[in-house]
């Protein structure tokens, strides 16, 4: 009887330990990224709730101004960039360092184009008479889209650093081998891909809401 009870106690005690063990196996940088994504999500949820509430209380209904076409173009560009970056892990597993560098470079270029199209979208809003210091709902459009671009730029800085290291490694066979076998580089690429897809999905949600309420 006592031995059965002790065996059950050991089994029960092992379950929390295994759960904590899985958490401990997550790389610290990746855990920080998860926490950062959670924080960014909370921030945008609060801003979107405020925007919806402001739009609901506004005397102007949706459809008063045409939706900026540059926002639509930027959405397509960002989706394409997400696709190009999704190929990066496959190229890394196949030891294609030069192709990986081209993939990262194309993603960086598309990110720059997205940011430029966002600026053109803001200029289009101004030509419609929607200014940052004007109606509160217009202010939220500027603020939310600008914050999204700022978070994208943060990912682009990380992407640029990884691109430069990849270009440096691609010039020599030995450096390429060390680069591919380095688990830290694999973690960096995983983090970049996860963050970029998150920013992409976040903009799709923002764009859909703007399109419905603007």
C-alpha cells in the first residue's frame, strides 16, 4: 500500500516538473521574443479598442473619404515579404548560404517598400483633409499605422544585421560551414521569421479594421 502511494506521488510530482522542463528548454532570447509579442499585442488591442470607440462616437460615418490606395498596395508588399522570408529556413537547412542572403535581401527591400508606401498613404490622407491633429479617429489611423511601421523597422534592423553576417559567411566555404552549423544563427533566423510573420498578421488585422471602419 505504501509503495503504491509513493509511486503515485512520484508520478504526480513529475508532471509539473516536465512542464517546467519544457519551458526551461526554450532559449532565453526566444522567450523574450514571445513576451515582447504578447506586449505588442496588448498595446495594439488597446489602441484598436480606442479607435473603434472613437469611430463609433464620431458624427461622421464610414465611407466619407476614399481609403488610401497606398495602404492596399503596402499590404500586398508585406504579404510577399512574408512569403520570401518563409523560404529562408528551407534554404538554411539546405546549406544554401548565398540563396539565403538573396532571400534576406529581398525581404529587406520589400520591408523598405512597405514603409515607403505607408508614408505615401499618410500623404494621401492629408490630401483628403485628414490630419494627425484633426479629428480623433484620423489621429488613431496615423498613430496605429506609425507604431506598426516602427515595430517593422525594429525587425528590419535585426534583418539587416543577419543579412550582413550571411553575406560575410557566403564569401568563404569554411565560414559558410561554421555559419550553417551555428545553433545561435538558427535561433536568430527562427526569431526573425516568427517576428516578421507576427508583424505581417498584425497589419492584416489593422488593415481589415481600417477598411471596414474608415
